C-alpha cells in the first residue's frame, strides 16, 4: 500500500496529477486547491497518500498535510460518502472550515459540496461531530469562533465569501495569512468565478 510519494509533477489534469517518482508515474487524485497549488509549483512535491481499493482497481488520493488525510479517512467512514465525495467536500471547504461547520452543525454549508445532499451532510455531522471535536483541539478557539464566523459569512457578499475561502485554502497549503490575503486581493473577481478559479489565478499572479 502506498502511503507517501515524493517526486515531480509530470502531468496535470482536472482533479488529478501524475507524480514522477524516479521514472515511474503515479496518478494521484487531489482537491481543487491542491491541484492549483501543484500546477504553480516547481521542483519536487511531497504528498501523503491514501490508497483506495475497489473492484475497478486501486486509486491514490493525495494530501499536502496529515490533518487533511486524517479528515479524509474519517469522511469515508460515513455511509454514502466515498473517496470522490470526500474529495468534493475538501475541495469546497478547508479542513479548518469543515471542522468549524461540523462543530456548529451547519449542514447547509457542507451540502454546498457537489454530490453532497442535505441528508448526507446531516449524517456526516451526527457521525463525526465527536471525532472532529478531538481534532479541533489543534485549532485554537475553533468551536467558540464557529457561530461567529458563520454569522459574519452571511453578512458578506458571495464574492467576499469566495475570497475568504480561497484565502483559507492558500493558508492550508502553507501560505501566511498576509501572503494569502495579498495574493487573492490582486485578483479581479467576476460573479461566475469559482473558488478554485480564484486560487489558480492568485497562484498564477505570484509567479
């Protein structure tokens, strides 16, 4: 079972990348934010890997940080959430934001992920709230901030919400808050622009 890869990004496609490890190419499925990050990255990359086995064969899912992998593993224990659905959730919400939404029992925000309905989002909250509460200990004051942040989001415009989510995704990828804010602030947003497109544009402007 493959649990870690270090190599060069050989090929890039929507939702997946091929990592060249000493001449061997591994297709790895990644989140939208990580896909954009890898596209803009030169040199070697290191990814934590989850190997999923099914009748169709083995599939690799990659993450930049262990906490993302840990949350992914918890997500796929929920009935109705497979690896692709879990990646959809993590492409829509950062780990920090997901833990906060679960703590606040905010099924509506979780159900914004493509392929995740309201019932599945509610089931996720019920089954993972206690487990995620333990993970939340790594994020200072997360549960006390949850309701306040969600209230603030509702007061913001849709564009501002997307910009905040893009900032959080960049911070999860290792950017400082100042770098993430500066990068996303340079992007001229349109109403139709998605969070993933905003991240890609912000990374492109950093080159």
